[in-house]
C-alpha cells in the first residue's frame, strides 16, 4: 500500500460521488461503511508508520504543472499522523450519531460529510502549498452547505459569515504563500511549491516578519484567535450537531496545524519575535472567552466558547519553542478534538430530545438520564484537565513548556484550569443537579444504542490516552524534536537561537 | 513484596470498578457493600504487611510503567513505600475500612447505595496514589483524583435544590461540591507552578532526584518552589483564606466527612509539606517555613473561635478539623515533621470516630444537625456517647489518650523554638478546643431532653456498626502510647526533632498548663451545658445579638465577602464581556462587512452604460494614478 495517503484522500471523494446513486434508506449504512473503511485505513497507516522515524513517511510526489513547480505532494509525519486518524474517526463517529428520522435528505448529508472528510485529510497530508491551499478552501464548501442546509433559524447569516470570514483570511494567506514561492524563485531561479524545499529557504528577518503576518491572518481566523473569533459562536449556534462536532474537532485544528507546519519552520526568527503578540492574544482568548462562556445561557454556546478558550492553550503551546510545549500542543489538538466532539454530540442529544439547549429548561437531568450524565461527567472532567484523562496531558505539557518562555504568562494562562472548572461545573450543576424543575423532562429517555455506540469509543480514548499517552506522544515528540532542531539551525537572530530549545542543546548542557 | 504494593494500591480500585460497572443501575445491593469493605480490608492487611517489611528491611520502590515521556520530561507511574508513605497507607486504609463497614449501616436506606461505594472506593484509590507516588506528577494525579471524588461525594445528594445562605450556609450539596472543587483548583495552580519550577530547574520530578539536587539550586528558586507547593497544600488542607469550602463540604454524607474531610484528604497538604521536608528544612526557605507555622497557628485559633458558637453538629467538628490541621502545619513549619505526622495519624483516628459518632446521632435524629434540638441522648445512645466522649477527650488532649501525646508535642515544639506567641496561641486554642468539643458532647448527650419537644424518636445505631467503630476508639486511646517507637521508626526518613534541655527542664509545667487550659474548658462546658433543671442550658438572646457572637456565627463574614466581592463581580464581568463580544467585537466585523457591501452597492451606479460618465471616471482614475506615482517617487 504505497499509495495509502492517496487512497485516504480520494476514497471518500469517490465514495461520496457514488453515494448519490445509493438508495435513501441505506444512505446511513453506506456512510458508516465508507467512513469505517476509511478509519481502518487510517489505523493501518498508524500501524505501518515507522515510530522511530521523524521524517515524512508514505510520501508521494507527482508533478502537475512543472513550469510553476506545482505538484501532487503528500506525506505524513508524527505531527500530522494523529490528526489524520482523528479526522477519520470523528467523521465515522459523526455519521454513526446521525439520526435518520430527524435529518431530511440524509443522503446529501452523507455525501457532504464524505466530501468534507476528503478535504480534511487532504489539508493534513499536503506537502505542496498550492495543494494545501486548495484543500483548505474546499473544506469551506461542504461545511457551508451543512450549516446552510441543516442549520437553525439564522443559518444563512451564520454560514455566510463563516464562509466569508475564513475565506477572506485565506486569501491573504494565499498572497503570503505566493510570495514565498516568488522569493524562492528569486533565490534559486526554480519555481516550487514543495513545502520541504521551502524549509531550506533562508529569509531575512524582515521578510519573515511580513510573511508570518500574512499567514498568521489565514491561520488565526481559522483557529479562531481573539479578536477574530466571533464567527465561531454563530456557526456553532446555527450548525446541526454533526456540523459542530466536525467544526470543533477537526476544522479548527487546521489553523493551529498551519502554524506548526508553515509558520514555525519557515519563519523561526519571526515566530520567536512574535511570541509576545501571540501570547497576549492567546491569553485574552483563554480568559476572556472562558468568562464569556460562563455568561452563556445556552449549553452549546458554552461549549463553543470553551473551544476557543482551549484553542488558546494550544496556541501558547505551539509558541513554547520547546518539545514539551509543542508536543503538548499537538497532543492537545487531538485531545480537544475528542472532548469537544463528544461534548457537542452530548448537547446535540439533549437538543434532539427536548428541542432546546437552554440550561434553564433543564435541572436534575442526572436523576432522569444517569448514563447520559455519567458520560457528560467524564467529558467534563477531561475538559477541565483532570489527570488520567486525555485533557490533562496536553494542558499540563503546554503550560509546563511555556513556563520556560514566561513564568508570568504561564501563571495567567494557567488560570484556565480554574475558570475552565467554573463554567463547566456551573453548566453541570444547572443542567444535571438539583430538582427536576421542568416536569416535561421527566419522561426523557436515557441514551439509546446508537448514541452509546457513538460516544463509548470517545470515552475509551479519553481514558486510554489519559493513562497511557505514549503511543501517540512518542511519534509526535520525534517529529517535534526534528522540527525544533531544524528551526534552531535555521534561526538567524541570537534571541531565536536562545529561545528555541532542541534536545541537543539540553544534552549539551548536561 | 512488589505484589503487596500493587494489592494495597489497586484493591480499592477494583472495588470501585466492581460497584461502578456492574451495579451502577441496579437497586441497593448488599454484596457491593460487603465486597468493597472486604477489598479495603485487604488493602489494609497489605499495608500492614508492607509496614512490617519497611520496619525490617527498609523502603520498597516499584515502577509500573511510563506515563508521559516528552522532550526531557519523563514521568513514570512509580510508587515508593517508605516510612512516611507506609504510615499514611496504614492510616488511610485503617480509617477507610471502618468507614466502609460503617457506611453499610449508615447508607442502608439510600437508593444510591451502590454508587456511594463506587465513589468511596475510588477515593481510597486516589488517596493511595497520592501518598504512594514517587514523584510530584504522580502526587498530582492523586491530588486531583481525591478532589474529584470529594466533588462527587459532597454533591452525592445532588437532587437537593439550592436554598438561601441563611437557611443553609452551604446553599446545596451541589453548590458546596463545586465550591470545593473550584477553590482547590485555585491552589492547584500554585502546585502546578511549583512542579514547573522544579522541572525546569532540576530536570526531573522524581522525589529522590529532586531532593538530591536541592543544594545546587539558587535561594530564590527554592523559596519560589516552597511557596508554590505550599499554596497547593493550602487548598487541600483548607488553610486560610481557602478554608470556606471545608465547612460547606459537610453537605456530603457523614461517612464521607469522616473519611475525606477529616481523616485523610484534608491532611494531604500536611503530607505534602512532610514529604517535601528536604525543601522546607533548608535555611534558604526558613522564612516560608515560619510563615507556614504562623499561618497554621492562626488557623488553629481562627477555626476554633468559629466552633465556639456554631450549632451545627457537623460544622463544629469541621472547624475542629480545620483547627487541628493548623496544629499540624505549625509543627511542620517549625521543623518537627515527625510530630506533625504523628498528630496527623492520631487525629485521623479520633476525628473519624467523632464524625462517625455524629453520623449515629444524625441517623437517630432523622438527619437533624442542630445541637440545640438535642440533649439527653445518652439514655438511648450509650455506645455512641461513649465513643464521642472518648474521641473528644482525645481531641481535648486529656491523658492518656492519643491527642495528649501528639498535640502536646506540637505545643512543646513551639515553646522549644522560642516562638512564644505561637506557643501561647496554641495553648489557648487547646483550651478552646476542649470547650467547644465538650459543649457539643454535652449539648447532645447530657442535660434536658430538648428533642422531645420536636417529636424525635432517637434510636441507637446497629450493633455491628458500633462494633465496627471500636478499632478507632481503641486507636484513639492507645496511639499515643507508641510515640516512642514511632519516633524511632520515622526518623529513619524524616529529620529528627529533639527538645532542648531548657524545654525538657520546663516540660512538666508546660504540660500541666496545657492540661489546665483543657480541663478548664471542659469544666466550663459542663457547667453551662450539661446540667438539668434550673441550671439547664438556655439560649441567651443577649449574647446572641452581641457583636462578637454575630461575627463568629457569620464566619467573620468571609463567605459573604467572597460572594459579594468575588463571585458576583466575576459573574458581572462575564456578562459584561459577553455584551462586549456581541456589541463591539462582532459588531465591528459586521460593520466592515456592511461597509464593503454598501460600497459595492453604491459604486454600482458607476456602471450606468453612459460613455461620457465612463470617460469622466477614467480621468479621475488617471489623476489618482499619477498622484500615487508622484507620491511614490517622492517617498522612494
């Protein structure tokens, strides 16, 4: 299976196209089979992945437009491996969780999801900047459709806002990418969009600075960083459950992944110089949105704002410039994907039963739906970063890593463990504890088999990777260390050389 | 021996899973209670066997597997059974065994019987992880684990609704649970910072490596580490100003209060300071250590003062726990780590006994907690009276019971260190302790039978429960007698602390003074609360409207202060941020979009198909371009 990555990208696309001719009644079964096969393939990728190799693996290269050096170029390393697997898994779980009776036109939904899956995996394995950009933009289309077709009352506003916002950002990013190719051409008189070639490019600090900003806008809109985050609550507020799950679990990670794949290795000096700006924005993001989350009356909005807050933790981890923080940030991407995905599923379940997400309509749910409450409780604990759940490992490593950069900023960012507990526990108290305030809730049914099938794997992973994160952390750490060594080697300014801590230096010190 | 370590550690975990996975949805099943109690008992036996092994052969160190390995960081699941941890293990499993058996009786009417055992055993497991881990990260796992179990158990009766603070100061079990969790999280941040400091300065989180490298660290860093870790300790051990959660935690079922909020979890902070004694005994951090001692003494007095007026059976004991934790910190801060640990163990036994006794009273009185509505219960609850009497005597420090030996040693330490203010505060507090303990005992068991007015029909607890409590009663009596041999055993690991000649010389009158204070406290309590007839206790409205009484019964207005100046502003600020998010941040985005849209809309009129108008616009464009290039030339 040399072409495993190509298969992973295009199998969902082909299956999606074929999906149009599938009978409506068997659409969901079809979707589950396709996503299941895709997930198994992604697992195969993991098992055949060489854990000790930090470089790109399963690479494929096929020139498309030779004159401009645009090619079909894919590969996967420890950093992207688990995001790819997570994308496949979340898609599968999302499709399993779909309720055929409640969703009109389920066939179109399945097709959109499979198409979305292609674009997500494409983004994470692309090693060609143009290809990355194309998948990046394509991913907007199915999500636009999912929000616009199956969303709430103001879905069109939310969908267009989501589309235009991220589209505007990515256009500026495109300008940045084209400029890099041009600069590469100036230096070597070769046109190429191959990311691995670009890594060799030595840019002046000033140029790095401007290019960093161009890409920053594209990535930051997607993450979304403060103050560019307001599209997200709208999108989540209107999106159907499945849309929110994939948006929070996978699509947001494209932004943070972009920083790791592009900004850090291409612009090491600018990245170090930009730490103060990133940190200020991230800390605002962490604290401010966590407090906004606390003010919400709607469960789903709490999870939406909490997503932004957690993405802030990932951002400071990426700019920790050491292996602890950066590996922690990438682990946190996986962790946040699992936990926020599960939380959105859980909110969707109660919304489907009652038609509301307002906490004031609930109260005492723990007595009525004990299994639901238990799974919600597990995810809550993962969300607040309890040790031995997946949420702790990433958050702990990020804060630990960033402490090296700035103890003060770490203390401030660390308040997320307090304010995160405040809004999550108050959500849990308002909805699950106390007396049953709404008599009509008494008849609510606990989770059914379909919902349990969707949620149990997530619970299992949350616990498993909390207790034994090594299988995931080790490949991530390998590739991260390589990245840091390259960055340190490439850095021009002494500050950057000093801030970037690769293990080699740590060994020298000993 | 390795197997014994794992048995001691995982037996409670197996119990928790057994109850949680197989019986979560089934009705009360006595099998759950029996199996879980048996598993904790096995853990106790293993701990005792390990203790014997440690006495004879020294510490055992096992590494189970890797947990987190990234960059230079390597954290294993490693466990160390040495003099300190084995002491804690025996204490924890001892109290847990009794509390588990007790809970079979206490919770027998509760429909969530199985769930209760699942949480309770999970707590014991977390506590064992906390005390047995061989590194700071492992300690933190247990630290947070006990926090979650405490959250689950305080909020065990989550179905109760919120009431206003004047009806129930804790508002509701779920409110109290959240308060405890969040307040502990504040302290946990301090602890995490301590862990980060250690990692970046030492390169490891293993106790042995960290303690070995301490001499190479700068003074500033050592002080920072000591402070950060102590902030963590303040949360779990409910030291001022993070103390309010502990009394509210009394919303949990009483066996929980006995186990978690008296005997084990709340002592985790003290344990941390004892465990990290190589840090706290350095000269560089003597300031921090003295602060710990001073804060401990302050809390000892502060908590005792609030216990003087409280009418709530459990809250009085909770204040007394707080006060005794203060004593332990005082000892640890002054460098007498082994005395702190000894008091920790002795306190665990008599305080758990006291709480379980209180549980019997509640069981008898339909969960009534107001001691003013009790009185004269000794007739119907002879066994419980005996137990609570013994526990209170031990707490008051009356010889030859446990508290006399352990608390007296702490007070003597304060004298020995020449910190006479602390010493006197601790002596005085000993008097207060005796007074409020016996005020409670007498109001409950002696005097007029006030409960009859309220229509209660009290009855004694099941016999097997009373028998199950007897080990604690025995330990509350005899623990002190083993002070000498415990000292010999524990100083193999902890620094020894010996009294000076001067102190030895004065020891007789020091002891007598403390005793005099304690006995006076008991006598006053007897005169005021234990008598019948004309001399019987009556509520004194005049005292109750006094300033001092009001101050104390309102807990120095600290909870009200927190609500008014922290909780409410936080909510208000959150709401403010939300409106900013909508009215400023989001509105700006929409405004930009609108401007772009409107610009397009307005400029559409330019394309009107009129050739001369096009030519005009072309002229405007050309002029603009020329101007732009002119500007560019001038600047460039």
